């Protein structure tokens, strides 16, 4: 049985990636993972492929154990693994809720790494992994310190893993979008602490670019020329200056 696995499938980029994958590829099943079971059930009537809801909270260690047990029972080939689950909060680290910050690390980085490790025994040559990072991965981001650090982990992990898996013929790509208007922004208290956004993109645009870049076997997928220019620029500027510019844009001293 050939399957795709999509985490964070109930909303945002994860849901749009699911729709894009469903339009373009055929699987025996697509396993969709997220906390909200009702949202996952709704996807059954919106996709061509057979959808298997797998309600799991990836901030909990038991979720990975449940996923591992399901794989051991079904023994599928995971043709495509998409790690799109993510969360985070914006604002001063010293004033932030510790549990929420730790959950951000667990979901964005630790669960993503665990999903890759548990899935790899069920992947073969020609299969692919898509890890959703962020434009925040390229630089330290004050007032998004934990979120940015977690996404930097995703980017560097994805690049290193892709190199390791090259002899096995398994491709790894990290998606690093800019500002995307999704439910995540509201939950992260975006409007309270982030005052400047150069441009918003849609989650569907990210998904479309991701599928194009996956076909080209790119290791990093970036939507939009402005975002690509920014990524190139921060590679050459001193880190202190990059953070100073960021803080000035947001009206932070």
C-alpha cells in the first residue's frame, strides 16, 4: 500500500498542501494528522484519494508512539511525507508562556524530526519528504526567538538529512515561506507584536510553489522574488545589523 502522510492537515499550509498533492498524485491512502478530529473527517469529502484521519497532538510524545504502532500494523510504503504541523507565539521571551514556547519547539522541530525517523524505515528510492520551515529560519528573529530557532533547526536538519538520504534515493525539501495569512498568525498573537509585513502570500500559493519545486528536486522551496532577495541579502549582512533592521521595521527599540 502506497500512502502519503500529511501533518498539520486540518488548516493553513498543511491543508493546502494536502489539496495540491491530492490533485496531482494517486495514493492508496493519504493519512492526515492533526489535533482536531472533526476537521480531519471533513477532508474526506474534499479529496479524490482515500483519506484516513489520524487525530494526534504532536506536542505529546505519545503521538509518535501511536503513529509508530500504526505503521507497524499497516506496513505501508510512505511515498510522500509532509511535515506541515507548526505553532508558535510572538512577543518578548521573558514575558512569554513557557509551556507555549516549549510546545512550539516540540511541534515545529522535535515532532518533525521524530516523524522523519519513524517514517524512514517505510520509505524507498523515489520517495520524498517535505518539511515546512519558514523565512524566519535564515536569521535570528527577536520577539520570535523560539519560533525562529525552531525553524532554523528544521532548515538545517532537512539539508543534512537530504544529503544523508541521497544514496538511498529519498529526496528531502524544506519549504521556507514568508508571511502567510493563516490561523497560525492569530494564535501567535501576530497583530500585537508584528507591525510591519512587506507582503502577504496565500497558503495555496505556497502549496503550488512547493509542488513545482518538488518536481525539480529542489532542496529548498521559497515563494516570491522579494523573499528570495531577502534570503540572499541576510547571508551577507552582519547578524547584528539584520536584527537591528528587523526591530526597526517593527517599531521595537
